C-alpha cells in the first residue's frame, strides 16, 4: 500500500515529511554589498573632498541671476512644448492625410528637423541674419508690403523658441500619429455613419482616445525639453546653464557651479515626473480595472503591514 502526500505538505504512513529548502540567491547579496560599498565611497568623497565647495554652491544657488535663469528655463520649456504639441498635431494630421502633397510636406518637415541636431538648428536661427539680411512680404517679383531686418525680427529669445519648438514639433508629430493609429478604425467608421466630418471625428472621437497613448511620451518629451534648454546657451540666451557657467568662469569655480546647475535641473525634473505620474493615472481610468497606487497609498500599505507584524 503506497503512502500519499497530505495536502498540508506532510506524508502518509511510512513516509517522512517533505523538507522545504529555501532557494538561495548569493548573487543578489553580492550585488547589494557592491552597491553599498560604491555608495559609501561616493558619500565619503562628497563629505570629505573640499573641492565640492558646498558652501560656495549654497551661497550662489539662489543668486538673482541663477533664479532668473531658472525662470527662463521654465518659460522656454513651457512655450516650446506648446509650440511643439500644437504644430505636432497639425503635422500628424497632415501625415495621415490621403492628399500626397500634404503628407509629403509633413514627411519632409519631419525628415529635416529630426535628421539634424537641435544645437545646429539653434545656431542657424541665431545666425539667420548672415543668410537673409531682410525678410519681406509682398507680391513675388513685385511690390513689397512688409519688410524687416532679421536682427530685429529674430532676436535671441525668438531664435531659442524657434530652435526648440520647431524641432520638438517633429518628434511630437510622430508621437501623436502613433496615438491616432492606436485608435480602432471602427471608431472612425461609426462616426462617418453618424454624419460627422473627418475633422469632427478627429477632434471629438479619435484625439480624446489617443491621449492615453500620447500622454506618457509627451511627459518624457517635456522632461527632455527642460534639459535641452541648456543648449540655448549657444545662441546665447541667459537660461540656467548660461548663468551658472558665467558665475563659475568669473569666480574660477566651474565645477561647483556645474553641480549647482545639475541640482536645479534634478529638482525641476523631479517635480515634472510627479506631475507626469498623476496625469498618466488620470488618463488610465477606464482602460485598467485598478489604477496604480500613489506613493502615499504604497507607504500607507507598508506601514499597515508593519503594524500587523
């Protein structure tokens, strides 16, 4: 008569109970030790190395020029993203148009602005006056209605916005196009059966549903844009990186001011990441059964488990 294993993990008559041996993970512990050693070495360097100049950084981190640079960086990020999103929607619709001229023009725009570095584009806009002294509007080969000097028409602030916004539009158009294509074709067919035009269908049905796909990469693009504004120093334009490097060059403390700029960028991107999390959570409603928990909810669950133990 054979012995049967009981549901509780034991054995029948004549059989010894099964001994469960936990799986060992020595690699994980080695990785934890290695990370701890690296973090401890870096922390010791930060605390003991006087070249970090923490007091100098704290003194200059909130100087009026640096705070002005922070405001300029935020302003450039917001306006450039607005330009990029609005123009990106237009380019995405043009790219999906059955008209070959519209789709070809959108493709050419995306090809040019995605294929050239944003730094080169910024420098070109800043030096547009070397190519065109004046910009005029009127009848071709006829009288001019309006004429302006490019140095007055494209100052450094406008050159920075054009370089960042037009470049961002090329990337946003592909993100929005992917979001539009993610919507089921039956939605458009149903809208056409109800008598809606193509633009009404796009504005009222397709784009709202595409937001779930568009929002996450748009948040990433916004965070990337905030850091890309540091390239505007080549225009030049007085944003955060330009102001901190100017102070560093003047005081011969270049590295401490670079760390100060990095800490400012890190703090601003952290705020944007939190905002991105809640925006994604908002647009996830209806597509998932349970929304992802917020950091406060996760902390509350962990504290509850600790109290129960």
